[in-house]
C-alpha cells in the first residue's frame, strides 16, 4: 500500500540556524582571504590567524570577537571589512536557500499520482540571529511567491507564538510575528496556522 503522508519539520528555524552559522564561518574566511589578496596585508599572516583563531571568529550579527583576532590595526580593519561582507553574503545565500525550499516543495513530484509532497514547517521560537535570519528569509521568499508571483501551495507554514518570544511588542521575535501576519495577509491559501503556546 502506498503511503500518501507528508513531511513536517519541527523547529525549522533551529535546524536552519546551524547551516547559517557554518555558511557565515566559511564566508568570513573567504572574504578575509580575498581582501588580503588586494591589500597590503600579508596573505600568509591572514591565513595563519584564521587557522589559529577558528574558535574566536565573530558570528553573524555579533562582531565582538574581531578585536580578539589581532592587535594589528591594518589586520583588524581587514577583518572588520570581511565581517561586513560575510554578513551581506550569508543574508543573500540564506534568501536563495529559502527560495529553493519553497520552489522545491512545490515542484518535486514524489507522491502517488505525481503530486508534490504534503509538507509543513514549524518555526518561530529560535531567537538566535541565525535562526531569525532563516525565518525572515523564508517568510520573504513565501511572500514573493513562485515564478510569476503565484502563491505556493506548500509548505504549510506554522509560526509558533509564545509569550516572551514573539507574542508581545517587547519580545525578540515580535517583528517576525508581524512579518508572518503580513505574509499571511498577502499569501493566504487557507493554510497559515498560528500555534499559541
């Protein structure tokens, strides 16, 4: 008997946050090396610092550790510029990845009768900068729609509300809750769910 069940991902934002962290680290290294090639800074010195200080890299939206990488002013300036470029690149990459999620879930025929898989994504509780970026870009990709602006059938998005996280204006994810409401208003396909906890 063929199963026509679907797939649900609990805590999609937390799962994607780890990918954003890895992408940021890769981009920070690459941007640092590229800037070293076009500056007066020694490429070998930059490579040595990157190898020795891997656990002290800045993270997305948190540049506090840049000053721990080196005391040299020129190198510090290079790493600050690399940080800014890495943030911009990881934002672009995350948006493209979320567009791919939406597109693939609406075009990969894998169920009986060549149907697309029934899919749902639960998110809204991760307050890390990486998780917030993944949520924001998923919502923006869903708002933009498919190809010619069509509303996507899948995934069913379930934005989870919780007091202290996204319910009140002072909560860290309240801005994402407002974005989710805007996307629902534009792309309502009687499928948006709000899970109050």
